[in-house]
C-alpha cells in the first residue's frame, strides 16, 4: 500500500482533493528558521520519495530535503514535466538496445532488428535518430526484404507520422498497413519504485530471488510468449543486448555476467541491504556510453523465485543507455505462475531487477504495457510507473493477409 499523505494534500486548495503520493512532483513552501534567510519562506521543488514519518523531497540536483510537517506552509502537487521529443528518442534507443534481436543495424535513422519472430518487439524497426522518417522507408524496407521479412515499424508518438508512409516515392495505401494494439512505455525513478516495493512487500517477508545470466528451460516454459517453443530457438534473442560505442566494461562478459562468474546471484531477506544484490552481484560497473554505432554492450539478467520446488515467478532485466548517456533498467517478461498469484511476487522480482540495475548506475526503470491491459497498468501504477509516451507496431503487407496478433508484453 502507498503511504498515507497524512492530510498533506489539504495544504493547498489547488490540489482539489488530489492525494500526495510517493513519486508525485510537488512544490513545497516551507517556513525558515530564524537566521536561515532574510525571507520567511523558501520553496522546495522535486519528487516525493517518502511521506512517513516526515516528507522527503528530492530535487533535480539529487539533494534530498526533509521537511517536518510544522514547517510546511503550502504543498502543491504539480503535473508531470512535459515530455520532450529527444527524451522519447533516448528512451526508445535504450529500449531497442535492450531488445536488439540477434541482428541489428542503423538504417536511415531507424534501428532495424531481426532474429526474434516470437515476441511483439521482434523484427521491427525503431526510430532512434532525429532524421528517421516514415517518408523515406525504402532503405528500411530493403533491409528487411533481404532477410525475407516484411516492413515492420514501431510508430512512436511524436517521433514519426505513420499516416505519411512513402515507398518508392509513392504514398503507402492505408489498406496495406496493419496496426497492433497501442503500447505505453512507462517509467519510474528507481529509488521511488523500490520504496513502493518495500511498502508492498516488506523485506523480511520476501522470498529469495535468484538472478542468473541465462534463462533456464523452465523459465522459458513459464513465460507466456515462449511457452511451448524450442528453448534453443528463443534463448539467443532473450540473451541479446547491445550498446553504443563502448558501453560494456571489459570485466563484464556476454549476458552481463563477469567472465569469472560461476553461480547465479541470490536476492532475499539475508542479502545486504533491502532486496539488494549480494557482494558477488552480477556486474558492478556503471554503463557509460561514448556514442557511435550500436554494437556489443549492455547487461542482462533473469530473475526467478521458487516456492516448494516450483518456479513461481520470473522476469528479465536489461541495463542499456541511449545517446543521452543515462543507463536505464528495462524490465520485461514478468510472469507469475497461476498457483502463486496475489502474493506480490511480480513486485518482488521487479524490485530485485531494479536494485540490480542501480548497481550499474540505472536510476530509472522502464517497461511496456498494452494500453488496454487495465490489470497490468494497475499493477505498474502501484509501483509508480507512469506512462511516458505511446507507440504502435505497424506492418506493411504486400497482400491481404495481416500479421498474426502479438501476445501481451510482460
């Protein structure tokens, strides 16, 4: 449960009954003590990271300001900052590097990826550079055609105009375009998300989480998109990540695990810190891209929780960074076995991955959820994951047979 706001929302009539919650962006007018300033008040703007026993606001500089209740003169909840196109692009680039398929290349500003024919992300091009345009798709079309694949795009809101597709200098007939369901990319501050996990499932009540460098066969059998498929067919795309220039430190091998690693990491009540990765954790260096063409890089781990000998919950985590240089943890493939639902295991495995991501410098978490998946959106909203932007996957077909529907992301 989210912490109670203890009536803090009533400190401003502009809140109109809106509750103050962890993760909200606020401005607080606080009383100053005698001698602190010639003014009676000062304003603190930032995001709420704690409400109990007193309000804590983190400024954009990273400074955390504790404000006792008696010092609060006015507290106003602010709307989220407007999302800039370059921020959308940075998130999309980092996300594409987290799921690059087994083959990828930049073509006319699009990140073309192939080798994954079972997930909704598979064999699709993402607009990652400012000059990516739906008006110039011949090169992207030819890249996929050379691999026997149709032209499939991620039409990201505000980055490209899918209504103006051009091939060979001719507008694409809309009857040839098949659109999948709308997807939302949701983001959250890693520390705020972990605070919400702590409030939902206390550390001393959590089961042990194992972080491994590769998904076992039973892991792939539990995930709905790969259940029933040959593990050797799907594992390469699961393991794949990429980076820009030199993102991966030399000490980290494929899959994000150091070359001397011999055992998976374990996360649980006995770990150092709250839901943290232990001293032999998978990867310990921050990702810092230097720019350039996409190539080897990134880090990936696979979380699993067992109960009574059964695999109860799983998730995949990948840390990558776009051209803005900010490492982000992409969480996906979150799945709980039917017999173990409603125990907070999705929150537990997500928290374990986000904590691991922070060890690599990732202070933001992001994931996909379908816009019409109300249950999934409710779960992620509880952890502070808010929609950042939307997108759709589009495929341009030659005939009248549409591409088969894609399964829900996890």
